[in-house]
């Protein structure tokens, strides 16, 4: 089976404007959740979120930025870092090391250009249709982030935007793995982005009782598996990877972070919002991913869990991890980086896959912070509040993403030792 390796990584998140700052703050257990100070949030019951640490407008030309939704701006920032990190030229896009006909983009957003949609509706309602931007549709469409990245780097093998709520970017990664294995491309830019910190989604999720209301303690609000959890915290940002066939990467002498060894997808077909409490669909996705990677539960050293800090979701996932890994569940160090970054919705899987890659690369699992009073009898080994080292040798890990509608995607990562 064709091996798929990671050769470039970029990120712009609530913990930093690039990969290095994001990763350092993840290991340090720093929270990116803040109290929102804009007037328009004052009347809402939920007034906290994990805002991008560096505004993307600081990195993108002002005129260009006006024609891009915030979700696309974030994606371009992360993609530029990943593309450059892989050794390619972002400004020219085309590169002698990559044939555009064998280059694809698979980059997801769960909701798309929400700011552009709502802001232009406000403009039309308050000032008339002539104040609607002619760029509204290209800004709000869900495939705008992927398309803008693809145009920049001249990707001609395909530009894809899977949409499956909070599982979207892991589905994008899974799709790219398949495309490279099928020989339809040699290099892919993969990941996800989301920018939905706006009064409407905060109000809507709040009405669902899905969001934490710890407005006076924002840094302590996201607390997966803690008995005091009361909902997730909305976050924004983007994470992007450059992936290649091993043959292509070795031919050009690329550095290799690790391997995307496989993926698995399932559906609960249970409820539009709540996960199947049996966790059957989730564990099925994990088992499929292991089979696809040619690994067994005993090979898994680490799980970056979906772990959103919701009352039902966290307990269900703990059970599904136990079911998927069986007697070997105790050997895998589990964490939820959402405790620090908040929940990037459609961008979450990409950021958490990046965290999983870096955990194996640096042999250090970021902590789950705010875990002060754990749910009893979870049956999983959580890296609570302090980063946990991983052993020497070949390593393998799972990253889980689960979305509304019952979408489940698991991705298997192995460290670079297994590519030689």
C-alpha cells in the first residue's frame, strides 16, 4: 500500500499565529479561551470563545482580505506556512518539485463563510441591496477556502471540500489519503478552517444548551471529562498539512514529520445532534481506521480524542475508545486539546490531527487541562493537566472527530520511524 507522509504543517489558532507557538502553548497547557468584549455579545448568555491569537488581516493584503471571508483568510495563513514548510514557493505557487496535474487540495469548513453571509444580509436590510458586496457568494460558499488555496498553488488534480459538521476536516484528510493511494495525485494540501465567532451561532448553540456559560472563568470553561463540564467553547482558526506519497517525498529530499497511515469513516444514523449513546459508530470508525492502516489496538500509544467538554459526548467517547481498543485501551495516553483551543467545529479535526502528528514527532502528549474532578470509571488513561511523554521507538496514534448528523471519522498517524 502506498505510504502517505506529512512534509509541511501550518496553523493559526487561539494559541498562536503559527505552528511553533500553537504547539508550545499546547504542551504548556495554556488556554486560548477569552471573554468577548464587543458590545454585540453583551446580551448573550454565552460571552466566551477561543479567538484566533493573531488576526489574519495582519498577514493578508488589506485589499485582498476585503474579498475573503475570515474562514478563507485563516486557511490561507495556515496553508502558506505549511506550503513553505514543505519547501515550496508560496508566491509563485507553481514549483518545479510538483506537477500541478498531480497536486490536489482537500480542505474543509463545516459552516463556510458565515461572517460574509450575515454581514451582507445586515447591509441589505439596513442600507439596501446596493450595499451588498458583489463578492458575497464567492466569499460565503463552503468551498471558498479550498478554492483560494488551490488557485494560489495551481492545484489541478482536484479541489475538494467535504462537509460533515465537526468531522469535516478529518473527512478531508481521509479523502486525500484515498486519492493519493489511488494514484490520482502525488501531493495534497489538506486540513480545515472555521470562523464562526458571531452572535448568531453563539445564540443558536447556546439555545441548544451546548455551550459552556462559565463567562467569569473563560480559561476554565472547556473541561473534557470533568464532572463540572457544562458544554463546549467555540473556537476559530485553521490547520493545514502538505502530504505526499513517500516515493515523491524521498525523491525531492523532503523532511518527514510522520505518516498518515489510514482512516475510517462511519455514521451513527441515530440523531441529528446527539451521538449514539452506545458509541457503536465511533468505535466502528476507529476499528476501520486501524484495519486501513494495517495496525492493531496494541499498536496505539496515543489518542487525541474529540473530547468536546459536553456532558453526554465525553462519556460516550470514553466508552467507544474502550470498545475499539479493548484490553489495550489502558496503554494509550488520551487527551483532548479542545480543553485549550476550544472547538473549531469543521476545522477541529485538522488541528487535532496536527497535534497528534506533533505529539508523536516530539514524543510528548499535550495535557487535558481543567480536569479537576474526573468522571468515575472512564476506563481510559488521560494526560490530566500535565503533558505526558511517549516512549522511544515506533509510535502510532488515533485522532477522532465526530459531527452533528452522526458523522464519525478516525485518522491513524504513525511517527517517521515507520516510513523507513
